[in-house]
C-alpha cells in the first residue's frame, strides 16, 4: 500500500499531465487561453492577436513544427517580459542579502553617530565638572573635534592628524590662561600661545597617543563602512544586469515559447534551465571568488578591531586623555610659564571673568545610559552577529543560477518539462558548469565574453579587499596608518605600543577601580583627593568634601580622568 507522500506526488503528476494535455489540445484548436495570459502578463491589448493557431508563422525564436498562436509582435513583447522576469527573480533572490547589508550599514552608522555624541558629552562633562572656568571657551573646540571625527568616519576628505593637532593647539591657551598664568589676555597673545604649543609640548606625548589611538580605530571603522557600502553597490549592479542578445533569446525560448504552442502551464526541465541561466549569469559568476574573499576580509578586519583598535573603546575614553593632557600641563606650569614668556613675551593681564558652565542634564543622563550598558550591546558584538549572518552568503554568486532554477524557474524532479522544443520526460543535453570558461560547450546560450560592468565591480572588490586585508597575515597585529584626506591607506604590520594604551588586560584597556562618594565639592580641589594604590595594580579613589550635591554617576565621570596623574603630585 503506497504511503501518503507517494500518493500526493502521483496525483500532482496526473493533474499536471491532464492540464498540459488539455492546454495543448485546446491550443491546437483555439488561442483563447494564450490571448488571456498575454493580456494578463503584459497588460497589453488583445486586438490583433490570433483566435486560432497558424501554421508556419513568421517567428524568429519560437519556431516549431506545430501551428502557433504567437505573432512577431507577441514574440518581441515576450522577449522583453522574459528579461524583466529574470531581473525580478534576481532581485528577489538577493533581497535578503541586500537587506542584511543595508540594515547593518545604517545601524553601524547610527551607532557611530551615537558614540561620537557620547564621547563629546563625556568631554563636555569633564570640563563642566572639573575645569568649568574654561568649559564654555573649550566647547567650540570640543564640538569641532568630534564633528571632524564624524566627517572622517563617514568618508569626508579630512585629515585626522590635522584635527587632532588643531584640538590640542586650541586647548593650550585655555589651560595657560586659566591654570598656569590665570588672567585674560589679548587675542594676539592667545594666538601666540596656540602657535607655541607644538614647540614646547605642554601636553607631553598625549597628543601623539591620541593620534595613534585615533589612527588605529578610525581608519578600520571608516574602511569597514566603505566596504559595506561597496557590498550594496555590488548587489545593486547585479540586480540590474544587462543581458546580452543571445541571453534574451534563450530566456524567451525557455519561458514563453511554449505559450505559442498553447503550453501555458509548462516549466523548463532542470538541466535546460541550468544551461540557460548559467549562460546568462556567466559574467556574474566571475564575482564569486572575489565576493568570497570580500566577506572573509570583512570578518578578519572585524576580528582585529578590539582594544585600542576598537573605536568604541577609543571614543568613550577620549576624555580621560584630555584630562591627562590638562593635568600634565598643570604639573609643568612653571616651566611652561618660562617658555611662553620667552617665546611670546609677558602678557598684560586683566582679571579673568569666565562665564560659568551650564551643561544639559538630559545629555548627561543619555551619556551615562550608554556608559553602563551591557556587554552584549557593544558595537563589537553587533559586528560579530552581522559577520556570522553574512558568512552564509560567501558563495552567493557561485550558486545563484542553481538557486534560481531550483526555487523559481524549473519543473520539479520527475515531472514532464519543456526542453526548448517540446514537453519531455527529461532533458538529454549536456549541462555545463558556472562561469565564463564553462560556457564553451553550452548548447543553449552562446557566451561571447566578460561583462565590462561586472569587470568594473570586480576591480572595486579587489581594491577594497586589499585595504581590508593589508599586508599582515595576523589581523591582531595590524597597525592601521591613516592616509591623508579621504584616501584610505593600506594597513601595515606593527605592534601596539604601551603609550597608546595597549597595556593592562591585553585588550588595550587600563583597569581601574573607582569608589566615589555621593558628596563632592562644587569646585574640585586636588588637595581633597587621596589616591590609595593597591597591590593588584588597580586604584581606589576616595574623596571627601562639601559644597554641593551631585549624583554618584556624574561625579564618577568627572573624576575618572582627574585621578590619572594624581600620584605625581605627592
């Protein structure tokens, strides 16, 4: 006794044979069904279409021994429809991949924008709570710096070395006028101080550390985003591939020529479909090894972006280095005073009257929300999830023709099918492989050569793969140097330096444990801070004082950077 599955398959076969036989029988007598389908599919008028088949019609592609319902104009319309159908199935097959890349590209861009705003908030909080006399004057420089960070990340022609140096150039006059030699000075004198910054190095090696960290984190993220945008471009290009004349004729013969014989329900045999579609998509199949390498290179770059290579780590800890820089200049105040007097002369001072800082509490609250987020929400984990999903599409272009025939176009196994001339039990011609070279023996499509548009997109893939891979076989050792302006420079091998924040746990982070009381003075007094060093290398900060009430989170953020260089005071 046959099982249920066998019974269902048998019924389907009988039903299809009955339908095909009925359609062929009706087609030999009347073209009514063909006329209806032509009007429904092409939304065209039925005027001028045949009511009954005609022997020996003037057709170029759909030539058959039997009488046909098609006219020359119908054949031309069917050829256009066949190309449109193929483009539609291409777009449908790539829609999930395209959505995966475009959605994550937008999400990464949004996350980076949030991180930039967050880092700007942290830096503003640092000035407002620790150096509030200079906070309003520093606000413009802080905003300009993070604007430049965003412009660079998203592909603008800006130079990180220039905007890092510009930030510290503008910071030095503020530190000098408020901490080293308090008082207001003329614009000319402040400009002289700004110009002197690079000669006297008031911030020690911290600007170089910032530049190093920015170089290792900004360039990979910038390259990663540009590579994702290229991935979208590749899919858009292949979705709108222009088919050759030979391919268009083959698609017409496969999809709509059976209609001319009244076989409106037929589907092509699997082998026949593979030959036609592999021939049409042969230039596209040449993308496959480069697409595979593209995804692998994205994965390697993503794996390498951790510690000081991770933009999240660098941006959210930028304010700590800013605080280090201010503290360094403060500690070297006497020496810097002498150097500035020697270069710029002695200023005519007036009492400083800097306005008080007023920071938007809602921004601060928003900032603290990200700072204390769970590890699962990090940018690195989001990248990892994306790469894991993208990895499933490594051979997308190599198996695309097979996927289209199996899922969309061809008849099922064992069912009667169209072989380009008639309904048969199976396709008997040789089935060729994928790619240009395999098409020399294709019995259904003549493939003349590569497609210039596909060649162009392959060249772009090769270029971005070189940028993603670099020269080092060990992504964890990458040292990504910035190119000038908007050009991406190739990564080269190099080890991470302790001065750039690569000590500690190995992830680039310096471990600190902070203990902050709820009551802190309105103006932080360094003498009220006691630093207790622990045997395990961490630090515990205890503070006492009075003056105003603030939340633990706010004061923790304000003091987090301030304790960095305090051991040098005692």
